[in-house]
C-alpha cells in the first residue's frame, strides 16, 4: 500500500506520513456518512448555516495557521495561502446566506391546482480533490453541497495529507455532526470501488484529464452524477486598444499565480502584432524580476513546484518544445538548489507540434504568440482541447462582445484576470470538464430537481 507522504517542496524533506485506511476503517466511515445524511438533510437551513458560519470564523481567525499548513505542504507563497483561507471563509458565508433562497421551491403554472419544483439533497458525495489549492478546491464544493443537505467524503491528493486533516478538523470544531465531512486516506482503487457503492450517490473531481476520464467512466457504469473540473490552457489575448501597462502587469500575475500551478492560470499569451514587441519586452522584464525563494517569506513571489515529478515533467515539456523549434527567451531549466524550484520562463515562436502549443504547462512557463487580427486571435485561442477560462484585453466594445461570444471557454474575463468567485458559476467545456461549481448553478449540481404536481 502507498503511504500518504507530506514532503516540504522547499527543501525536499519528508515531514510526516500516513497509512491508507484498511477495509474495515473505510467501511466504518462510509456507514457513518450514511447515518449522518438523514438527520442532516432534515436539518433546517438555519441550523446548517450556523455550522457553516462557525467554519468561516475558524478559517478567518486562524488563517495564518492554515496558510502555513498549505505553504509547508505544497509550496505556495504564504500570502497566497493566507488569502486562500480567507476565500474559503467567504464561500462558507456566501452559501450560509444564500442557500435557502437558491433552493427555495419554485412555483410553476400548469393544469394542476398547485405545482412546483423542489430541490432535495442526494446523499453522500465523494470529493476527489487536487493539491494545488488544497483548501479552496474542497470548500468551493463542500460549502454549497453541505448547505444543500448532502454529506461529503474527501479523498484528497496524497501529497497534502495534513491539509486534508486540517479541513476535517475545521468541520468538526465548527459543530457539524459526525459524518457530515470525513477525510479518507484511500488509494485510487478504493476510490473507484466507492463509485460502485450504491450508498455513494455522486462524485466530484478536480484534477487531470486522465483522472477525469477514469472517474467519469467508473461513475457512468453505475449511473452516478459527476462534476469534473479538469485542466486548462487559458488564452490571454491582448489587442491594440488595451491598457498595455496594466495588461502586462496582470499577465505576469496570471501566469505565476500559485507558482504557475493553476488550471485557470493564463498560459498562452496571444498578442496583436501592433503591440507585440512592447508587450514582450515589458513582460520579460517583469518575469525576470520576480523574487524566488522560501514561500514562507512574505516577500517571495515564486516558491517551488509541489513535487519532484512535476518539476521533471515541466522541464521535459520545455526541452521538447525548444527541440521542436520554440525559442527560449527566459529561464527554462530547474534551479540548482534544494527543493523543486523552476524559474519564471518564457517561450516564443512556438510550433504547433510542440508541447507548449497543445499541452498544459503546469508551472511558471509562458507561451507567447503573435497574431495579425482579432479573428486570428480567437481562432488560436480556440485551437486547444481545453476550454476553462480566457482573459482578453481591449477597450473596443465591439471586440469585447465578439470575444465574449466566440471564445470557447467556461468563462471570459475582459480586461481582468480569470478567477473563481462564489457568486459566479465556475467550470469548463471540452477537455476542461463539465458541470459547474459556485453560484446558484453550483449548489444545484448535487440535488434532485423534483417536480411536484397536486390536483
């Protein structure tokens, strides 16, 4: 059996390890979730909201502690980690405030004396979560799903076990009944078996395309509802009317967010030829000036990648892209120091057959493209298997409308960085997955949309 090992990516040193649950322990947790569901689904929105608000309070009051857990285990800069805890508190409060309205009965005019739509929870839901936003990814699923009356079983990424335990602690201390949120240290085979268990009513996964296909296949075999948020290769389009200084500033932030390890990080920078030289020069200057180091230092802007294999894989993608004809303008090789550091890097003149064109580069590596007009920019933006988010920069209302209408993605942000927001639905198309988290759409993913007709 594989251990769940917590390794500090800044040093490469092991901090702690945990063993997987055996069959009896896993069965006990699943049975506890099933037992917890019935009273929790019958609890009022006010009762659920009281627990959720206490969770928000713990996240805010102890945000430095939670931030340090994240930073030590997966390497994100401490400022970003603390902000992640704060954002989790926001999503908890948002659904504590809005769940009752989002799930209120909806009257419908029919031939009945009374008819309406009622939203009811499904039951225990398996959440398979990634390491890159180890708190946020879980809370953005859990806050709406649990406020809807469901209960959750968390299978977190194996390299963030202490984050998983911290999340379980928060729910326990907030007063949620035992079984409403439980962490499972289980291997992929056990997770697949859970998808076949009739007591598990649905699943959600944030992760790779390969993992998403595997979960979709297993869930489909047992007719389970799934929500999948997978990879992304988001375009960042810059047109001549853009505020170039601001576009460059946000472009760098959007590429190196979370040390470049974000599905919605901008990865392909598609710049109109009229401003391409100026953009490239300013972009390179800002990328080269980023401060790399210990992510616990508040002044550091780039920490390590989360694991050794991620560092090796990113280096191989860059090397293969250069071998295919891409031009390396900055960085491109792992740093010669302890830990899994990869410097801010920039590629240009990228051929279609190279990894930098068609694959997701999960780290601080930017791909620059030049285009002749808006039509070419949109075509290049859409020439990908992914469709998660897109950022576009223009002051022209007609261009803004065309970009919003024609770019194939789950979100288009005009003159701003793509981000997730509790008030807006979040998700993708194509290989970026299906279903939505957040907003009113997110809380309605894991409910039975029941028609009631009364003569």
